[in-house]
């Protein structure tokens, strides 16, 4: 029997293939082109990096941009410092929201930053509500046990 005669197709388990959570490849598998590029670069990656850095030092702006993008990636956000009242109850939540709106309207923070802070204040409100409800339920259960 020759190799050409033995053309039995591989059998796969169709019951688990391409099911949710299974894309058909092992996790972390690289495609053919990425593996080829990795083979080409091989041990010369350090030399390439050094050459790009030298080019950047010699005034090549494209190389400088490449180095900076890898060393200092663009920040997605920035720390925000605004004065908010301590959030101890529902009234304080409203006061904090007003402080955020005031900071946004004066240009101290951007609308996107105001939105992010308001989302945090809203979450803080939900935490306060949950805590309050838990305390009420505990008090009612204690009264029911004593009653």
C-alpha cells in the first residue's frame, strides 16, 4: 500500500467542534503568517530594537515615534481631582452629583470625565442602598424572631 492510497480523511469530533467557547484552535495558537514572521525575526529582535533606537537618536522621527509608542503608550485617562463632599447618604449623593456638574460646566473636567465620575457616584449610591436594605432585613428578622 502506498502513501497515495491511504487517503482516509481525519475524523473530528463534530459534537464539540466550534461550540460556544471553542473557536476550533487551542488557546494561544498562532496562525501561519505570525509563526513565519517569528521564525524570520528569530534571535535578531534585540538587534532590530537597537537599530530602531539608534535611528531615533539620530533624528528619525518615525523610529522615535515607534520607540515612544512602545515605551510610553498613550494614556487612556488621567487622574481627576475635584472636590466632592463625603458621601454619607442620599443628600450627599445629590450634592456630589451637583459638584461634578459644576466642575464640568466650568471646564475643569470634560464631559466624558464627568460621566465616569457620575457612574462611580451612582455605584456608591447602589452600595448605600444595598447596605441599608441588608440592615432593614436583619432588623425585621430579629423583630420576627422576638415577636
